[in-house]
C-alpha cells in the first residue's frame, strides 16, 4: 500500500465521487485538486466551474482566487457570477464543495462568525461568499474537512449555508430546491453520508487507521452508522502519482 | 407545492439602500445619455462622483480587475461613512478599511483574501462593532444588482432560505404567484457610485472586458454614478467595428480615466498577474496596527497618485514580471 | 414656403420633438426617418435604439426589420431584447414611437384585433410586439398617424398598448412607472398633447390647410383644445432637403 | 406607493407550458452535460428532439438569423399540435403555419413581416379560431425565457398592466414585498424544444453569435432540448482562444448541424442579407390558398433537404448576391 497523508486520501475519495460527464463548481485548494484529479483519472469529461464565471479551463496551475485568470485559461466559457449561479439554480450543476469553521449533524455549515452577537462577533469569518448559494442550488454538496469535536458540533453558532436544516423534510419546506442537499462529508477519519429519512449524518466508511471510537470521540454530536460499514479504499498508486506530479506538483495543498 | 398558509419570514437586519424602482427611474431620467468625451483624472472623478455617506460598489473580484487608483483616491480624499457592497471584497476592501471610509457593510464575502488568508485589519474593523453589518451571499448581491439593472425593486430566488444568513439579511420570503413555491425576495441594489476597471474603452465610456465578468455589467447599469478606469483608451471606430463585444455602453458611464496597470496589485486577465508578494506584505504588516498605519500612509495617503504608488512597488520592471507570470512565460 | 406632403410634415414635427442628448427606441419606417432627420439637423447626439438590440448604428439605409443587420451597422452596441427593454424599464430611454389601427382619447392603442371575440377575431393584427413594452416603460410615447374618425375612436376594440388608460391617475394606479405616458400625437391635420389632469387628448397645433372643424370631424371622440393654438410650423427648406436627399433618398417612406 | 388593499388581477387566457422550477430542475438533472461530439443531420435532430404536442421556440428575430432548415424539416416530418412562442415571429411562423404544425400560440408579434406587410396565410390561420391564442409582448416573452434561464418560476416586471394585452395573457399582478408597488408577474417559459442558428460553433455546441442576440442566450438556457444550426463548425481550440465570446455553452446543446446559408431567406448578420424578392413571393402567393399549397409543397415538402431548397432559389449565385447586399458592395 502506498504511503499517503490525510489530505491526499480525502482528495482521492472526493475525486472518485465525481463521475464522468458531471458538472462541479469548485473553490481554490483541495476541491479544485479533487476535480482535477478526477478529470485526469476516471472522469475526463468532468466540467469544472468557478463561481466568478470560468468554465472548463485548462488549468495551468492552482488558482489563487476563484476569479483569477487561471480559472478561465483556455476555458470553454468565461461568463459571469449570475450566469454560473443561475446555471446552478436551473439544476444543471451536480456537485459543489464547501468548507467552514463548524458543521452540525444535518450538514449545516458556519463560515460567518463565532459568538452570539451578530453586530459584534467574537470571531468574524468571511461569510457566505458563494457557499450558501452553491449549497442551496447544486444537487449534491460535499465537504472535505479535518474532523474534531469543536468543528463537528451539536449547535453551530451561525448557519451560513444550508444542510438539511433541522432534518427530515425541513430543507424542502424552507423553500430550497427539491432533491438537493449535503451528499458526502469527507474527513481525515471517515466518509459520512446522510440518513434518507432523518437526514442525520451517517458514517459510511472508516479511513484506514481509525475506528468507531476515534470517529465518535472527535464529533460533538451522535453519529449514525450505516448497516454495513467498509474501510475507505486507500489512494491507488496511479491516483497518488497523478495527484503529486500533475495536479499539485508544488505541494501547495497536499503538503499542508 | 408549498402550503399557502405558511409563515413568510423576513431578515432582521438593515437595508442600506433604497430599492424603489420609481425613485431610481427619477434619477436615471436626469442622468445624461449624451455621447460626449468623459475623459478626466482619478482625482476629478472621485471629487465629483463620490460623496460622504454614499453607497459604493467596486467592479471585478476582490483582487482581480479592480480599479485600484479609484480606491486609493477615495482614501486620499478622506471620503467617510460609505456603505459598501462586500461582494467578494478582498484587496478592494482592505484598502477602504485601511482608509477608514466604511461604516455600513453588505456582506457576501469580506475580510478574507481567498487562498491567501484573512486580512487582520479588516477583521479587526468588522469585529469592532463600529461597522453595521447585513448578511447576503455572492449570488444574492449579484441578483440585487441585476434587479436594479432590470429596473425592478426586487428579484425572486431559491437560495439562503432557512439559514442565519437569511435571518441577518434584509431579504423577505414570498410565494410564487403561479406555483405557490416559497422563494426568497432580494431588494434591488442601486449603488450611488461604482468604479469598474476595464481592458479598453473609448472616450465616451463604451468598454470591452475580457475574461470572467463577475457582476460588472449589472453593476454598471444599476449604479447611479459610474467611473471607468481603463488599461487603454481606444477609438470609437474600434468599438463600432465589433458592437457585439461592447460590454458597458456609454450611457452608464460618467467618467473615463486611462490607468495602465490600474488593477495592480490585483490580477488583470490577459494583461498581468496579481503581485502576490505585495499582497503578502499587506497581510503581514496588518498584524501590527501601528506598522500598518505607517505602511498605508506611505503607500497610499502620501503618494501623489497611482503612478507614484506603482514606482514605489517596482515600477515598469515589476509590471513586466507580472505580465510574464500572466502569460506563463516567466519560467521559460 | 416649400412644397411638402403630410408624411414629410409629420416626420419633421416628430424630429423636432427629439432633443439633443436624448435616447429613442424606434421601429422601421417613419419613426426611424424622424430620428435620423433629428440627428442630421439639431440633435447630432440623439441615440437611436432598436428593440432587438442595436444601439447608435450608422444607418446605411432604412432597416426592413428592427432586428436586421442595418440596425447595428457600425453600432456602438449590438445587445439583446431584454437588455434594451430593461434599459427602458430602468428609466434611461426618453422617447418611443407607436402606431396602431385604433387610438382613443387617452392615447390607448390597438394593434391586436378588430372584433369582440379574442379567440376568433374579425380582423387580426400582429399584436403588441414591443409596443406595449415601450409604451409602458419609456418616458414619452409619440404617435405618427393619419387621422380619421375610424382610427381615432371613442372605444377601441382592444387596448394593446397603454396610454393614460381611463385617464386621470389610472395609468399610475395600474402599476405603470410614474411619470410615463403618451406625449404627442402627430397626424396629417394636427399635433395633439394631453391635458395634465384629465389626461384627455388636446389639440396643440393645427397643420397648415386644416381647421378645427376638419380636425374634430375626423375624430371619433371629443377633443380638448389648448388655450392658445398655433399653426404647426411647416417643414423648413433644410429639413426637407436632408429628409429627401439623405434620410430617405429612395422615397420608401415619404413617397407613400 | 400603492395601496395594499388593491385588487390583484390575472390574465384569463391559457398558459401553454408549466412554469414550475422544480419540475424543470428534474428535467435538467437528467440532461447530459458531457462535452461530446453532437454533430448530426437536420433530419436526425428533428426526429430525435421534436415530438408532436411539444412547446417549441425559434431563435433569431423572425427573418433574421433563423434556423430555416429545422423549420422546413419540422414541416417535412409532419410534426403536429405544436405550441409556438410567437416572439417576433415572421418568416419562421409563416413556415410553421404553412406546414399546419401549430395549434397553440403565445403571441407577442405574429402574422406580420414588419415593414414588408402581413402574411395572408398566417392571418387566415390565426383568424380561423383553430389556434388557441394567448397574448404577451416582446419584453414579456423575453422575460418569461429569462425567468426559466435563471431557474425560476416567474419574474416581476412593470409593463402590460392595465391593458387588454394583460387581460388576454396568463400573467398575474403582484405587489413588491419591499415597496408595495404593483408589478406584473410573468410565468417562466421552459420550451420543450428550441432551434437556434449561429455563426459558428464547435462540435460540442459551444457557439458564437455576432450582432443583436435578441433572446437567444436565455432561449438556449431555458429550453429542454436544443438544436443549433451553424454557418460553420470551428475547432474547440478556437472557442478556447476567446472564452469571453462564447455565447451558448455546450451543456445547453443537444445537437449541432452545419448548415451554411442556414438563415436563408432570412438575414444573417455579417454574412448575407435577407432575400426580399423571395419573401415578397411568399406574401404574394399566400393570397391564393391553393397556389400557396402548391408553392409550399414544391419549395419545402418535396425538397429532399435544405440544399435542394437553396438550389431551387438560385443556389450559390443568389447567395453571393445576398452577401454583396449585406456587405454594401452590391452597387459598386
């Protein structure tokens, strides 16, 4: 088995979830690396999109900004933010990736603030950016994040981007498009999905080297467990080679 | 289909601008649509077009295709109590917060510089409680501008419902009159002033932009007063040679200023890449408020104009380096 | 005094009403000729727009269609129909011209049908096209039309495009933008405006060769009369020369 | 500001398409977004993409940049009971009415050919009572397509209120949740099928259009199935050389057909002017229904394909004449 780090594993897992012929809006960093890896392995016909307007670029290197000129280098389209967001709203975008400071059992995410006073936050983060939009409007949202019980918390300070809100049918009842929502939470320890009915987070795979206790101990809410939990398939040799040599040769992301 | 008896929520925070379409029309009725020479200086444009207390918005995407010279000049002229559209606001907002120009902030994305990290100074300002904050999202601010560009007072959309982003916004929930579906309604945003940096335009303000255009076409239409800075002025004949390419038409534009390298230290697609060293310098110096004040004074307040600022940061030689990075020829 | 026909007079009057620095959406035919004449006389800085997207073209000849390539020949902008209509809706367009089969005392216009059964009309016309939109959204609407009592009628069969609806404040109360409405009705016999309060059609100028009786006899509703009615200023020599030599040398419009 | 107690009216005529955004999303969820070679024949595209009873819409502007070959083929294949978006429908509608394909009509502008006069045959059809009619306007149909392109079920606007155009539409009045102003609400229009003629595109359907674009960008996005006919196929490299220029992206497009002179007898900006003699011939022959049936059979139903039709009307020599008219070189 190849030697790899947690970030490399997470990127490989995310890449495998992006099927050929799909569309995905990515940000900078790990999600972009996952999409690039997916293209260079099993999904040559994956369309990578950036919220500022770039579509299907031939990326010469990792973008620093989702609006910089790399995001539409030799692209098929350099359009606008409303165009990309409306393409999502129309139901033409399959996947997106989100990150944040806190996540709860329904996949709701906080990237706005820590504290209770919105007007004078204890710690302020950038806010939604396009996160709420993409989480609302793309079919499936994935999260790649390190797992600990501060980040995976019972009560997040601020719901910036919607997961399944309070579970059950509440997301659809709130007005968000039918059939959308969080799909996979990929951590250094495990891969989680969501229960079909309660919409609570449910462990599907356990990463090599971890066990159920590690995973529950590093989560501030009670996790559900799939009936048959398998070990996460570790990165293949060819995935690692492409990731390291072609996708992120300067180790900007996998070197962290 | 949603139940009609459902409760319709509304965001609890303040709306910093008037979405009324008839009031905006009254302004636009009197805005000049004459195709006349609008070339001027940054100094003059900011003096004439920005007033204390204005709601302002900046084109481009934070550190990509931004009108840096106008941002600097707003600080230099000490404009105060501005409301600002924080629509992926990164280096543009760093500058305006450095100049202490802002007291109301519509937030989609603020204080961060994307993959580069967070701005300590902008973060201190936003955490201080001195700036009024209302939450939105990137799409939401795009659509608020689009509503205004369309001459409306709102647009419906399908995002942000059910979240605290909605709760701390000034949006409202509505029902579709045809399907009964619940939608979010976003109030039109008609900024008092916008500055947009473009690749080329004629003296009347007919402009070309290449690469992702973010929300700039809607921004140019939605805003009451617009200054365009441009890498280069081209002839009106050149505009007329390819009218399909005209991105901003003259009637949106109040002033045109030729500012080569005008997006520096930001990226200008097809022209030059961002100066990542210079931006890192900002992020580092901002950690110490006192050091940052000196740096900001030296770089912006005490420089006579944008050219002096460029000289201070390496001048043409530096620009050529950034051109090479943009064109992927720097390692050859 | 120069010799001229009714169409030439109407075009000259319309042209004089378009001031320098204004914007006007025109169709094919007489309105386009009026706008071109205005540009070539007192309003060099008049911006001519076409609803399909053409703005400020250098017209090599009269367009056959408001979407043909003449409408954006060497233009400043070739955009789209929603762009033009939204520019009107935003309040940036000063004038437009309308025509139709019937017009009433409030300047409402019918270009849809004659008859009472919408599903099976006695005579069907093209419908609104952009007429309703421009009449709703531009600041001032002008009409150039031959005058007779069938066309100027008390009760039009179908309100395609709004004038002042049922008069008074009814246009604004219906939801149409504040301060908009019909401005001048230019016929072969007279020039009409509208009463400030009642919004009824009011004669302002009488064309040379006609009198009050002619005008009222050729109108199916009672006209109001301005306190001081002057004779319409006939076409000047230079207006006629430019109209005949430069604007419509083939007499497509003025030859009718 | 309007009184909140005001009565909200609604148009009384039939809505021919479902504006529901979630249902449209469900369709789009399953529409392929793979960038694969989509080049085919007109015959195959119409066979696969048009079904009897579909709601169809045509790009361009009546007799400017129209996909004539697709219109002919719809008639040739005898498609029936189509609903049609009469959005400045001129020669495009003449053809479809000639083929007796339409039984429901959303009207903005129909039966006329602008400055050329009215189509006797289209007029007879619309006056016959056999076609269901709902009234709209040019802007209204543009905004209905835009609502769909945005993934919504409606858009608000400020026109058509107070008129019979509204009364015989399927629009509704609503109040702005922010200002209380009365607006018209227009239901989203998601056509089942659209055909658009473009200047150039690659084999995946990434397309360039030059000149006025009418509503075609929204039409391409709003429609469930889209065929593009193109003056010429270009390489994907050429598309990638100028991504700002891409007017329709591949994911909107189901089929690509290369049809030079494809807008004939309509105008194709920068390529060839409309054949005014041929269009006059239609208008004249249409006066006699029997003569028109023969003409239509001869010109369209009995021609094997679009090239035979072009040959019948003067072939390349005629096309060169129309190119000269377009380029203003015919009198030199």
